[in-house]
C-alpha cells in the first residue's frame, strides 16, 4: 500500500522536504531547502525507504560541486551528509565531457580551500585526473599556471596519473610546477 508524504512530513538532516505519494515502483519529489539544483525525482523501494538523496549532477553549479566535494571528503560512508553529496562522483565522471569548464572552476575553487594534504591528493586522483585524462590539451596550460601559484593545486597535480598519450608533456609540466616548490 502506498504511503503519502506531505510537505514537512519527513525531513532528513533538517533540510529535505519530501512530497508526493510513494509506494513500490513509484516516484517521490525531494526538495532540499536553500540549495540550487537539489530537486530530484527518486525511486522508492517499499522495504528500504527512500533510496537516494542525491543532487542531479546535471543541474548542479561549480559552487555546489565545491561545497559537496569537501563534504564528501570529510564524511564517513553511510553518513547522511555522505549520501547527500555523493553525486560529485558522477560530476567528475561526466563533467569532463559535458561541462569541463564548470569542473575546472570547481577544482580551482576547491584547491583554494583549507585542504589537508590528503584532500589535495584526492582532488588530484579524482576530478583533476578525470579532467586531464579527457581534456589534457585544453587544460594543461591552465594547470601549469595554477600549479605555479597554488601549492595545494600543485599537490593535487602531483597525484594525477597522466593520460598515456600525454605522459611526456605531463612530466614536463610537473617538472616546471615542482621547481617552484623545491
């Protein structure tokens, strides 16, 4: 039997309001207060409850990405915050081809935050590596420029496994960037 959720009837972490009728195989609208792009129709599994609270990476902004990427790094798997910000993984998979400039802007924004060395390396092995693997020629000059002036970005860049086709160029880029810090 479907259950009816009305606005305010269920809130997760104080910021999600669910509306609609839900039952096995039906849909539920979720609206996260105060955040752009955070409305998504979700699948409902009768025994499990609401399956996902994920932002749709297609509607997110670079600022949303920055905010949720850092939340994802600083939370444990299974936390409410983890589930709400896990969409950034889709972002670093799909944005290099569909929204490369937005991903670049998010990466730059993240690299200017107060990151730990491990977080900077995660930035490198995740979204930065994904972007450079797909768009090396387009973003290598900007990566060189940013790496010279931002030590956290340089740390991220050093964690990247370069695309095979551009391995020599990438090694040259790292040599120049690293010469600024050694």
